[in-house]
């Protein structure tokens, strides 16, 4: 079976998905603001710092958009979309502590402002709120999907930690890691719409596949732009992955394609022995000459195309168009 080829527009936007989901997203934001409250003042203060920090709400919008794709007209998915955002926000709080990050979306991270212990504990609070919302929905199927996704995300984060600085990490292993740490929540966010709309297993699986492929593409683009963008555009420090010794796909490809001198450079850089600005510039040049970033983006387009192809099994309309353009945006974005 040959795949349908979709030509990407020059300037794809997430605006179509925003327009499609705007009324529902207002309801989701109301749930988020309500459930992040606590008598312990630091909790809403710290959570609010990240939640109001400029995120696109992409994952909850995917829940709403997929529900629209299925013609669902109820309201169950509002709380579930909020649960998805709480899971995502909790993982960000924990990730920034693990990575010792100082910037996110161009602003100081919560751990930089409030300290690591507070960030970890408020992340735990948001995870708990997410599970409260799942239980309130009353569907064991939804609970299974989102709780499993939460466990898989944690496994992926630990797997990434164990692969850190290990230049022998293979491309297949790396795809397994990002499928867990990033794509699992994308997949779950989409799949639960099939549950609330009472669709069959086939429709659920298709939505999960769409989200998974989109999530992989999204992460691969993140991998690439860490080496080709800048702090102002990305909202974080350029070259953070390099300095942290993170083994991402551009590094894996460049290492595999380099000579012994190149490989020794990557071993020293990833181990933290030589990862300053001079080495970052050399890394960028080697990534260019080996086409490592170009090929990472090619793989992102491949997974994006797979996500778009999955949507072909659903009826044409505004929802399918918006979800298609969301994939295009994820690949073409510069941040």
C-alpha cells in the first residue's frame, strides 16, 4: 500500500486547532485553574508560574480536537484534557529539576525560582490532581490509558537518564526512549477521545497512532533545533542538550558517521570533559557535514506523514484539517 503524499504549507500554524477547540479549551482552563488551588499558598503560586508560562496547551487541545473529529458533543473530555495537562506540567517540573534547567519558554524555571524540593513536591501534587480527575470521570478504560501513559513516561525519563552521555546508544534505542517519554502522552491524549465518544477499538487505536507519530516527530524536531536555533527563539539556552550530555538523534547519527577523531570528540563532549562554546561550534559543524540534523528532520517528516496518513481513516472536515495542520506545524516550528 502506498502512502498518500501531503505537501506541507510554507507557514503551517496551530491556529486552526485553536479555533476548533477554543470553547472547550476555555472550559479546560477553568478546570485547571480550579484544581490547582490549595490552602498551601506555594502550590498554586508555583504551579501557576509554569501553567501560565506561555505553553500552547497542545496536548489537551489534541484531546478536544480528536473528540471533535469523532463528532462527540458531551463534556466528559474537559476534565480529562485538564488531567492530561496536569500530567504534562508535572513531568516538566520534574524534568527541569533533573536537568537543572534555568529557562523554559524564555522564563526562569520553577526550580530556579522556588528550589528543587518545592518543584518536585508540586509536581507530585499535580499528578495527584490528574488522577482525581480520572477517577471522577468513572471510566476504568480512561483510567487505564492515562495511568499507563504516566508509568511509561516515567520509564522513558529513567531510560533517558541511563542513556545520558552514552554515545553507544543506538537509533532504535533512542526511538524507544522518546516513544515513551514524549509520545506516550500524545497518544493517550488522543486515544481517550475515542473512549468518551464510545468508539470501537479500531478508532481508539487509530487515534493513539496519530498521537504517537506526532509525538515522535515533535521530539525529533526538538532534538534538531537545539543545535540550529537560539535561546530567544527556543525559550531555553541554545546547546543545552549538548552541555548536558544528552544523547539525541543528531548526536547518534553524527557519531556513527564520524571517523575515529570525530568519535573521540563526541565521547569527550558528551562525558562533560569538553563541552564549552568552542566545542559546541565544532559539534554544529560536524552535524552539518554529516547531515545529522538534516536527516533528523527527515525522520521527523516521516513520522509526521504517518500521523497524517492515519487521519485518512476519519471523515474529511474542519477537525481533520486542523489535526493535519497541527502535524505540519510541529515539524515546521522554530521553537
